């Protein structure tokens, strides 16, 4: 039995969401395992290598500030097609070049393309799946988590067996190229279905006067800072406290693995819970407790502190799901997604940098750990604003 045209579009669109989600993180996460090899091969200085690790957050922030405006001209699917193509070209080409400038420029191209996907996939879901958005957001977040976790696991194997760091990085470009095809077809379908009204005619400025929008931006920003500090520094913090290198690496992998149940659970929790403030309180308390534990008694129970921090990280899929759950009009969804993720990824770039500066200035981890623990207050305040019942659309309607 042949599916109706609308049903075929729905299934194909869901497939496209799933595969593009997987390629939005390897541009950032595939570098870490081969950073030493890339540095040696290209002759990167320590400062350049440091800049390379900071690129993802800042490039995602720039994409957040521009993707919605660009989609006003190209359409949601059209801009996602452009983003997927940019990610594929950047990831493939950077595995072939031999000079620092080209490698950095192509990395920026790949990350900007991925950043467009970060912003606009929730908008696509809101526009075309208004009655299935919780399920599609779950698919999206699971894909993001897979793309963030798998490169760290398979890249060392690829380096050892398939020809070094160039193959290990280039394979993600090849995978990204495969995602372009379905999005080209969706772009054509979108133009036929929507005509001139293809994009979320909106901008970051269109939602900035909403308290809920600002609250979500702060909430997403603090959880992003916490997450990237964890990715970048947790293993070293544990090792400096006396945990073995292998145990610290295992704990970091355990932290990342808890992202999968988070991705499965939180979009459904957001969809089914009218008031999410109890979750915000819980995540804020867990964040503070985890980092205070690392400061006060890191060796007492490292797995407990890492577990608390990881569960606090359930705030990430919650924040993404709130982008669609707390908006009604896709125009507003676009503006909220752009604002939230621009702010969030600025925090994700500045957080690890600030932790490194404080660690070097103080000669220890006490000040950085207490700073992150203290940021739980901002997580709480921002989260309480967006977690209570209501819509960003309502804020915009009732204010002059």
C-alpha cells in the first residue's frame, strides 16, 4: 500500500532530522583524540591548538546569530541544506590540507555549517511536526548525543588502523556529505509546499524582550558552560586529585554515556509536564553538589560526584526541548532558538577558557570548582523563568 504524499514527507523528514543530528557534533568532538597528531603534523603552536579547541563554541554562537536571518531568504530546509554542505566540505577538505591557515579556515566552515543545524532543526520540527515535536526532539537529541560520543570512541581506532589522523577526521566529512542529499530533496519539497513563506521570518531581536526567552538563554548558557568545562577539564581535575589516568578517562566516558538516557527521557518529560520548575531546582542542586564534592573530597567517591554532574547535565536536552515546547509559532521558535543557542555557545567557549585562566592564576582547582558550583544559582534563576507554564509568544503579545 502506497503511503500518501504527506505521510512520505513526514517519514522522510524524520529520517533527515535523525541523520543530520549525528553530524552536528563530530566537527568539534573528533579533534580532541587526534589533537597531538594534528599539532605535530601541521606544526601548530600551543596557542593555535588552544584556539582550535575553543572554535566550536564561538562558531556555534556566530551561527546562532545568523542562521535564522539567513533562513528568511533560503527557507528552513534550504538553510539546513547549506549547513550540511558546509559541514561536509569543511570536514572533508581539512583532512587533506597541509597548512595551518587552511586547516583552521576549513574547521571554521565546518563548525558554522553545523551551527546552522543546531539552530534550525528545532524550527524545522516545529513547523512540520507540531503534533509530534516531543518525539522528533527526542530523535534529534539522541542524534546529537551519538555524534558527540562516538568520535571519541572510534577515532583512536581509525588512527591506528586506517591511515592516521587524516582518515580519522575525513570519515566524518564523508558521513556529512551523505546527509546533504535528503536535505536537498526536502528543500525542493519545502519550496513547493510553502512558496514564498519558507523561513521562520524572525530574528534574535524579535524575542529578546521576552523574560522567558532570556531565562532560557541563561539556562542554556550555564548548562553549556558546565558541559564544556566537564568535557575539557574533568579528567585533569580528577588526575590532579590522585585518580589514575585510566580511571579518570573511564569516569569521563561514563559522564558522556549518561547523555543517552537524558536524550531519551527529557524531551518526553518536557512534553508531558506542565510545570518543570521542580526539575530545574533538582538540576541546580545536583550541579552545585557535584562540583563542591570535587572540591571538598574528590577521592571520597569520584563516581558519585561525576554522577551528580552528569544528571545535572540532563538540563541540556531539557533546554533544547523547551525551545519548541515554550513556543507556538515557528517564527518565534526560530528567534528563540537563535537567541538561546548564541548565548549558550558563547558561554561554552568562555567557560573552559576562564577555568584554565583561574587554575593557572591560583595554582589549584578550588577557585574554578567553586565558580562552577556558584553558577548553579544562575542556572536556577534562568530555569525557573522558562520552566513555569506559559509561552514566549504570550510575552511578545502582551508587551508593547
